[in-house]
């Protein structure tokens, strides 16, 4: 309860009720309860909003960062203020940093590094970053978690959990969104973000996925010096993606850069199934060494996303169906993949999707914002009891960020012209005989082992005089496994036949 009143007092001090033209009545009533609401605050609203989020703490800063990439949805002054949240948290003292480094490294910083900058390169909501050089000569950055971070984050997460429980109890319509579960998932994600070994492992995986790629470069991790509280990785020199003037001054091909951002997104989501899910400008820099052939640098891989094989497949088909305006197929796919209940009326769902999408398609194709289109589709599905899919929500947020950044670089960016052939190529590869064979080879040992294990259990059940119904149950399981094996064999033969027919 103390944390709740703390948030209310912070909001009142910054006069949150005057930041927007329409403020919910409940928020006004809560703010009026604070004596601080009687004070005037003449600072511009954008400055007050930034100050409020910074004072709330890491959770508030993270929220502002997520909003900062959507300049098309925010007033200009608000977008500018939120952009300053990217790496502008107040730094903590070097004495504290050196002591924390010594504890994490097991030695004094001067023993671990040949040179260590006195001033931090950046001070973000979760960590502070210093430039350094190893004794072997490599230039690196040292990322150090902020002191007392765990306690502050847990306090804010407890507040979110309380708000989610209130929402669940007081607003019945919110229950299908499962706010309590969403907060618990977010709690898990934030805790993972506070373990820098998770970020190190994610960075290594992303680097491996894009090895020798002309699209994206991911810094190297120095594992010997890294731990849960401290991360050491290769130092890269680039230009922040939101510094458009500097990119123009360097002569960067902004159109190509924006298109490559879209290609990176589709490659991560569909080819690798491992996508960077925190793509605010502070985490994306540009290699301008060859302005005609620019390349992205990816930083801060603490938050990554992935989808199930089924969700990836149905997401691709839904994307294609939406832009072909085949609303009936969109409705059928949502039911088929289980995103909406099986008793959903296809006719009603098709009509609802048409109502949501047609006004968007009335614009010229190059002006259609794909992220907002997908968000509109998911919102329509939620009206038909689509359960909250955390992975899809993370993907939707990432898509909005990618498209927002791309349109800042090149306002005429046509997301779909770039994305459609990439999706079609992925679908074709997924159904190719070689891909089917790889999938079967990966799953076949497990099916064979399952069949053998069920057979052994059946013998034990019969020999040990167990109940007849248990033995029958095992026999049914064994028959199902054998059917799966036959289905796998049939699928393989069918894919080979289809390939022969296609190429004939």
C-alpha cells in the first residue's frame, strides 16, 4: 500500500492530471487525495512526464522506452521527452561501481583491465556502462547492474501485481486478458533481465545466427570476465539509429537501412525464431563505415522472444491472408490454430475482421502501417475471447518498434512490399522436402523411444497382473504411437511425391 501512495504522490507532484486533454475520472480523484495536487507545476508537460517516469524507477523508465518509438501515435513534445529516457538515468558513484566490479570479478578492476574509463559511457535504468581495454588489447564495454536494483524492481513489481489483482476483481471484462498472469510473466522477464548471464547467452546466440551477415553485427562476449552482475563485451562504434541528422551527414543510404531493418525482423522471427524484443533506439546503432552499405549493430539482448512452431506457421499464413484481404481464411485460421474458441462463429468473426481492416486498406498501400493493422486484428480477436498470447504480444510490440524506427529513417517505407516475398519464401522452404526430412529426423528417435517404452510398460502390466483397464490403456497408447510413426512415414512419402510433381 505504501508503494501505491508513493506512485500517487509522484503523479500528483508532476500534475499527471494536466498532461493530457482527457484524464480518467478515477485518476483525477486519486490525485486530488494527495495534498501535493494543490501545488502548481509550470514545467512543460513533456518534462513533467519524463520526470515522473524517472522518479517511479526502472519500471517507469522501461514503460517510457517502449512508448518512445511510436512518434506517429504521440504528440511531438511527448515523443521527444520519452526519447531522452533511453540512456539518461542519473549515474551512480564510481566508488560504488569499482567496489561492485571487484566483488563480481574477484579482483580489483585494475587487475582485470589494462584501462578503465573514469566516466560512464551511459547510465540506463537497469545498468551503468564503462569503456575499458583488456590486457590483451581488445576494446570492451563493462556493463554493471545498478546498486540495490533487485529491491527497487521487486517493490514496483509488487505494486503492479496489486494493481492487476484489483483490475481482475473490479473490472470483469479484463479477466480474459489475465492481468495477474501477465504481470507474473513480466516479473519473470524482468528478473531474467537482471541476470547479465542471460543477456550474454542471448547475445552469443544472436551473434551466431547472424555470423558473416551483411545485415546485422552482434558484439562478442568475453565470458571469462562476465557474471550475473557484470557483463564484458566487445566495444563497437556506431551512430544511434535515432540520430537522423548524423546519419544523413555521414551519407548513409537511409532507404536501404530502413528496408534492411524489416528484413532483419522477418529473418529473426521466421528463419531463426529468436528475435530481439527491446528495439528502442538506445539498443540499435548503425555501422557507418560504408554509408552506401550500412549495417545494424544490436545491443542489449536481455529481452528476446520466440514463438512455437504452430504460432509461427499460423502467424505467417494470417499475415498473408490479411494482406490478400481473405477475411474468411483469417477467421478459419484463428479457429484452426486455437487462438479463438472452436465454437466461434466464422461468419461473425469474418465480418468483424472486415470491419477492422477495410478502413485501413482504404489508404494507399505505402501508407498502411502493418504493426497497427496486426494490433487491430488481435484486438478484434480478443472480442471473440482470444486468450492473451504473451509471445504474440511481445512480437506485436517488436513489430511496432521496427516499423516506427523504419519510418523515421524513410517515411515512404512499404513494410509489406519487403515482407511478403520473405514470408512466401519462408513458407516454401518450410514445406520443401529437405525441411520436412530434417523435421522427421529430429522427431523420429523420440517417437521410436516412446513406442519402445510403452511396449515395456505393457509387458510389465500384463506380467504383473495389473488391472485389465491399465493394460488396455497402454495398448491404446502404443497403437497411437504406431499410427504417429505411420503418419510420419506417409508425410515423408507425400512430400517427396509433391516435390517430384512440382519440379516435373
